[in-house]
C-alpha cells in the first residue's frame, strides 16, 4: 500500500497549521485564556449543582500539571456543621470541602485546537469552513460541559454522605463511574472532533467540482520560424 | 364563480405545500442527510465506536484484554530501550529506571487508534480480502507507531523532562489520531475505484 501525494500534502498542511497554533497556544498565553474561559463557563453552569450542591472553580498553581481546582461543598453540609456547632455551643465551625484538580487543556482545549487545524487544512470553501467551525464549536463546548457535569456528579455521589447531593444508590454510582471513565479520556474528545469534521466537511468535499484550467484561453499560438 | 373558487382552492392548497411543517422539514433534512453514503457510513462508524467504548470500559475487558496489551507494549518498549542502552526495568505496565518512569495507562496503549481503524474497515464497503489486507497493514503500522510513541516519550522524559507534558498531551495524541486517519485514507485510496467508492466520496 502506497501513501498518495494528496494525502501526504494534506497531512503536511494539517501538521503545519496544528504546530503553528500549538506554538501560539504555548507561548502566546492562549492556554491561560482558555483556562479562564473554561473556569467562567463551568462556573455559570455548575455554580449551584443539583439539590444544594455548590461548586467553586478556581485557578490552581500548586502542581505544574494542573491549572484549575474544583472545590465542592453543599448547603446540607453547611447546615449539618452549623447544627453540630450550635449543639456544642460554638460560634464558629469548619467544613471540609472536596477538592480535585483539572488540566483544562488536556480535558477540552486540545480537542478545539485539533478541530480548528482539521477544518483549516481541509480544501473546502471559506463559507463551509466557518459554518463547520461554528457548529463544531457548539458541539465540542456542549461535550466539554457534559464531561464536567458528569465528573462533578460522580464526585458529589462518591461523597453523598457528606453532601447529600447526587446519587446514593450504589448501582447509579457505578453507572456514572462507568460513563465517566469513557467520556473522561482525552482521546474521546479528539475522536468526537474528527467525527464532526468528517460529517461537516467530507460531504462538501465530494460535491465540489474539480477545478478547470483555462488552458484554451491561455494558449498562445507561436509560429515556428 | 365556480371556476374562481376552484382557483382559490388551488392557490390555498399550493400555499400549504410551499411551507412544510417542522416535522416535514426534519424528514426532508434526514432524507437528504441519509441520501449520502458517506453520512450513512459515518453513522455506522459512530455506532461501532460507541459499542467499542461501552465494551472497553467494562472491568472484564480492561482486565483480560487492555491490561495484557499495555503490559506487552511495556515489555517490548523496555526491551528496545535496553537495546539502546537505557537500562530500564519493566514491571507490569511500568517502564522504570533510576532517572525516569512511565506507566502505559488507558489512552497510551494505542487501543483506541486500533479501534478507529478496525471499526472503519468493518463498515467500509470492500471485499473480505481487501479488508483483511488493510487490517494486516493497519494493525502492524499502528502497533509500530505506538511502540515508537512510548520509546520517544521515555527518551523525552530522560533528556527533555520539561517537554514531556507537551509531547505526551499535545503532540503524540494528535499525531496518533492523525496518522491513524492517514492509514485509513491510504487503505481506502488503495481500493479499486468502483461505483460505491464514487458515490461515497
């Protein structure tokens, strides 16, 4: 089996675009901007989670590999702690939240970069590219939020005794853990990005008319002396 | 009068047919979508990939298939690294030395790349012989590619530890999926151009 020239050409174009964007992401501060966007988006959706759950999503600098930390508490946890403190005659009390760090780039950002590179490397018209980008971004964003929601639901359910949020049922917990194991892998986001690209760009590629050259118009008749 | 009424009725009935209802529009869009073979193939591919992940995540598959594959990758990569003079030890899915250690976990075992390739070959209209040929070349290519990935990641961890995260997350993941697609398109490209192919592409 031989790799054809057009495949090699398009692979090179894709890699060129991807690595150029990757350099911009790593050295142009895009990674930090994406982490900010992720934190603000997830805060809007999951600030209050389920029945009384509270999620705080903050920047994280303690470990190099992670950029964000999620802090989980709940109304029930606070009420329980207050009641216990009052019973002891205390004026102040402390609650123990559940914290877990995230690498937002690996979790979501990479799939956006991969998708952008795929779209720009595909030989379709600009209208299709822009339309594909828009649709793809919406789907990838929804997937990113679903992934985060699933992860939060799992964490709340694991600590159900503390938070009274999520699922107490053992089988439901196992089901959430099972689904979270699938959608939590970064590779799944990349496959999703590739599928969106195939769905949006491939039918357009097939319907594009081959370019015709104006050989007849450009041909000049020269008289041989 | 009678003629006029008939004309009005005709006009009103034609007005209804011009603006289809939402369900009709969805049905038309679905028909249009389904009329292209590439869309039907992609839907089947998505179904197979979903099935793959549902099976992949079960403890039984993880224990009996995924873990032994990860260990096999670790042993082969470890053997190659030792031939290159790195002096590593392999224990289960961990390649370790005094300087650096890596563990071949889910996502680094190349199984998903293989799954993409296998599912695509399974749904693509080709003869069994063509499929088996593609399978042979593709699996060999992806296994060698994954071994190369593990070895280069280990070497990056030893020589350029600061670049390990970038290599692991941003470079090799993308290269792996891109090269899997290249292998797939190369196989499709190698198939004789039949009517089915022309319809699909």
